[in-house]
C-alpha cells in the first residue's frame, strides 16, 4: 500500500513526494542493512 494512506498501491506517491511508499521503506532497509519488516517495526515504535 502507499504506506502513508493505505490505498493498497505500494509504489504510488499520488503526485506528492511526501507520501511514503514501499520504495522508501526498501531504500531505508538497504541503507541500514535491515529487513523491510524491521524498518516498519522501527517506524511504528518511533511514532
């Protein structure tokens, strides 16, 4: 899904770069040498 809005389109930014997509999560995971699940868990914990 568009991680921001939950629309079910995982790679769609809806014309606004402020929206978070799976591409962003995957890029963050590679940068930190983590899985996408770990990144998502870390984001959830942070908010």
